[in-house]
C-alpha cells in the first residue's frame, strides 16, 4: 500500500512524539501528555505546511482566485515556522533539565 502525504505526516509525527516522549522520560523521569500531544500536532502541521507550499508551486491557477498561491505559500511557511519553533523550544526545555545522577552503592573511605 503506497503512502500518501497524510500517512507520511502521521507516521513522522508518531515517530517524533515517541522520540520526544523518550527524551522527556529520560531527562525528567516522567511524562507530560500535553507536551507529547502538542509535539505530535506541531510535527503534523509541518507536513501540512509542506503540502500548502507544494500546492502553491504546482497548483492549477485556473480553479481559484489569482492570489491563492501567495496565501497558500505564506500560510505554509507560517505553519512550518510556528511548528518548528514549538518543537525546538519543547526539546530545549527538556534538555535543560539535568539528568539525575545515580548514586553508587560503593562507598570509599
């Protein structure tokens, strides 16, 4: 079964949010479901932004108003920019948390 752009976007979003959840659990030892869901949606919005830019570049100009291509291109770029900004800031926040140090059972005298 060939994957269309929506299936690819969903797949990348799932992989991205699983990686983020693993990073968050590694650094914090807990999950925040809202962060994981927002990372999923942000990554999925990036694929939607790419689709909008692609439609602006190769779409049929006879079916829509004359300025539709500009609107799609700008909306795609804005969606990608905002989504990337959120994903990067979420990862930076998690990375800023120090990893807990495991105490050794050996005690030196």
